[in-house]
C-alpha cells in the first residue's frame, strides 16, 4: 500500500501499529503488504475494532498490537497479538470482504485461479487467468 495511505492509518491508531519496532516482535516495519484497494476495508475494520479493543484492554490489562497486515491466497490477513471472539469475528468479516474487493482499486472483484492468487476486478485482472469461485 502507498506510504501516504499507511501513514493515515498509523497516525489514526498509533498505539496499534508499531511500524518502527523490531521485526522480532512485529512485522509492521514491512508496512501493509497489499495494494491500495483494501485501504477502505482496513480503515473500517479499525473503526469497528476500536470499542472492542478498548473494552478488551480494560478487562484484560493487556495492550492490543497489530503484528502484520498482508495479502495471502488472494485475501486480506490481519494478525494481532491479542483477540477475543468479538475481535476475531470483526477481523474475519473484513478478511471475507477482501475476497470480493479488487486489491488494486477497491471495486468489486474476484480471486483468480492458477498462479499467484490475487483478488481483482476485470480491469486489473491479467488476461491469462481464470476467476476462482468461492
């Protein structure tokens, strides 16, 4: 994802994303490892997580951190150090949404079949790949 978009997220939720930390404790120094089309999904995910994380932190006394955000098998992966059922549910919903959203532009898309799996709209899909049905 473009650095400017990453910065918007990191500046909004600075306690969650340790982009300057050691890669022995977080992979966020590598940035958000996906294209710009999923920015809105990540933003909405973080907004939905805010009250859940605040409650979880109050109850547990632990601090929530995002460890990695990337694309894998055509879908978003959002890994954190802590979770409960509510947090996991919201993350799974965002990950499912990514499988219907072009990673490049954010328009409706589908994962391809064969080779490196990537979720794209018709405009960003390479001509030599087929759609994957999920």
